[in-house]
C-alpha cells in the first residue's frame, strides 16, 4: 500500500492540495512504513494561464479543473490514500474517481498523520473542503 501526503517542506502537510509542491509517498508493508520518497507535484501556479470557472459550482468542479487535477494526480496513481490539510471539492472528487481515498486532517506533521492512519485514528475533516 502507498500513502501520499502533500507537502512543501518534506516534513509538514500542506494546507492546500492544489498549491503544494511535492508529494511524500510512504510505502506500507505489514502495517509498517518501509520506505518514503519525494515526488514532484504540479500545482496551481503551473496552470496560471488556464481558464478557471466557479459559476455556481463548488471550487474546482468545472471540466477544466478536472483536467488539471488529473495532471496533479498522475504522480500518485499508484497510491491508495492522499492526506492533506485542505483542498477544493473538485480535487476531493477527482481523487475518489481515481480510487484514491482523500483524508483532510488537522495533523500538521506528515509522518504523524500517516502513523495515525495506520493506527486507524486519523480523523477526516470534510468541513475543510472548499
């Protein structure tokens, strides 16, 4: 199993999925972390010239955003879980359609959040979706 965490500094969880620069990807075997790697992540800043709509829709749910989310998620297509401290509804939905379970947490330290997930105590905070 692989768990991705969005980060900017390789230690703490980014407060916003779309703006994060990197993924920390933890490999889990027999309920324990056996490897950790850093992967680059495209972010909103790479799509600055692209069309971005909100017309009555939840943040990031328009067709153009779906394509951007796909680009952001290509690097974690082998992961089953993504942990962030916040994200838009569109990114959340895009993760689920790719069979990646999103968790929105209030835990700031990446490894602590992964350990909480493995212990079954990581609480999801959907109220942090925008």
